[in-house]
């Protein structure tokens, strides 16, 4: 799953009258550190409910959790699931169709070969990879709360789970009366409203080559999710292998990109698209943006160049030149 790579800039400010109280919490779930912030008198109650929800969703979606629903689906080839699991899988299948398979939850057998789950990294040989690829792209049918998997199909929802969770946390914040809040779930950032002083949230995109940041986004009531080749990787025989697997080849995507950040109101869509657009490469990704709309994106290529879709004009800044794509 994606590692934390978008971080929040500067201290979060109180309102000028000093009457808006900040509440924050740190949670470890879904293999990452999560930071939650909510403002106002109901902030503490909202955070407690949010933490409970994160742990619940983690239990459902973790394919290694023997008591979880994804584990049961993989073991049994299908079954009855909760509304959340059914909704997550439907969303994942929609993104698979939208991206022509560049995002695919059935890539689990290939991810296992590379050792990215247990950090037992290795480069699989050709025969192993070919056998695993035969299981990728299988059928996933969701009818109501009933899920049916094609023969040999194994699910890994890690590429969308944090985005789904962040969207759910926004619902909880609203239910609790919170109007200003931010969650950072290991690189999946989602903002509720604006900061208490009325200004946008400032979210930085990590520089793939260093500890600093490459660009800063101004966000209000939206999500931003980044996928990058520097998040999780290993080196063997002098070559670096990253964790963003191209489902069509079973190998780390070689698209000329170092990172992709997707900005849209739907956290789950942003999460899935950030992976898919990285796999697709900038030109194919821009074609999808022009054809479908509904999201904006920032691309950092292999030589450090930055490009962004036109809808981010005025919402992104960087010390480097930004090329805006129409």
C-alpha cells in the first residue's frame, strides 16, 4: 500500500478570535501512520468516531486478516459482504473500467511474487510471473452484497482502501457537526471545508529526489492522493524496483513518471486514479482527463519536470516551472 508522502505545511491556525479549538489524533492502520485533525466543540467526539471507523475498515479490507471480508472472499471465491466492502469493490471495478485496467484490484498474485506485502523482496523469474499474470484481470462481480470472483482471482484493495476510508471520515465529521477538518491517511489527504480562518489548506507534494517538497497545493473540501516510485522499493543487482505494478506486464511500471497526484472530491477515485495514471504515463493520463473529467492531476517526470492539468491554475505553486496542460 502507498506510503505517506503528502504532508501538511505549516501549523494549522485557529480562527482570529481564538474560539475554534483544534483536536488531533494519530492512528496506525492500513500499514501507515494517519494524522487526523478536527476543529470545534465536537472535534473530540468526531475523532473518536473516526478512529473506531478506521480500525473497522482496516479489519474488513486487510487481505491478510483472517477475520476480514477480503480474506474470506479470496479464500472462498466469493460470498456475502458488508455495504462498505461491496461499495469499495464496486468503486474499484468502475476505476478498472475507466482506466482500461491500469488500476486492477486483481493484481494480488503478482504483488505477492515481488514480496511487497511482507517486505520479503525479490525479482520473480519469467515463468513465475507468467503464471501469476494468468490470474490477473479476472472477473469480479458485485450484486448487492454478494461478491463472486473468477477462478483463481485474488483481490488486493490496498490501492483504494485509504481513499475510501478518507471519504468515510469526512461523512463522520459532518455527522458530528464538524465543518473544518483534515485527514492524512498515509498519502491520501482529504480536507473538509477550509481552515478555520477561511483560507485553503496547504498540502505539499513530496520531491521524489529529496526530503523537501516539489509543489504546494491549495485545497478546499477536496482530496489529494499521490503515488510515487520512491514510496516503497528495493534494490537488487544494482537495479531499483518500485511497488507500482503495471497489471499488463506484472512488472514495476516504466512510464517516465516519478509521481502522480490526483485532486478530486472523491477520495476513493483519487486513490485509484493516482496509481492508474502513474501506470498509464502522462500522455495517456491526459487523454483520460480530457475525455472523462472529474479530476485534476500533477505529474513529476523522471527528469524532475512538473506538469499539471489546467484546472489547477492558481491552486498550485512551485519553485520550479509548472507546465499546464489543456
